[in-house]
């Protein structure tokens, strides 16, 4: 009993330290394919975001390349990227602005 209470307490204390990723939202009515290269990796992986969807990704930052248009950008942890009319726009997160 004491051991499970201790484990539960430690998990509750460690939860705020968990990584928060960037958010990628597609507001268009078509899907897009990306090449994603995450921090510390020398290779990329392909990713497809479906129409009208929102996903969390890039927990430590990454470089996104939209394969449909060739647009390339860097997003940091806690950034919000939105695809609108085939163009990615980024709102910088709290980690870049210095907090709220």
C-alpha cells in the first residue's frame, strides 16, 4: 500500500515535467505530406496529416518540409503551426516568448 501511494505521488509530481510538443493543425479540406527531421536525428520520416485535423508532434523541435509545396520551416516545442490554403503559418509558443 505504501509503495503504490509513493509511486502515485511521484507520478503526479513528474507529470508537469513531461515534454509538450508542437501542434500542427490542418484547416484545409485536403491532406498534406511532410518530411520531419527531429532534433538530434540525421534522418527524416514522412508524415501525413489528414484534412481538418490537429496533432501534437515534434516534442523537442523539428524541421518540417511540406512535400506538396517544398515549404520548409523550423518549429519549436510548444509552437502552433496551422496549414491554411496550402501555406503553413507558425505562432510561437510560450517557450520562445519567455512565458505568460
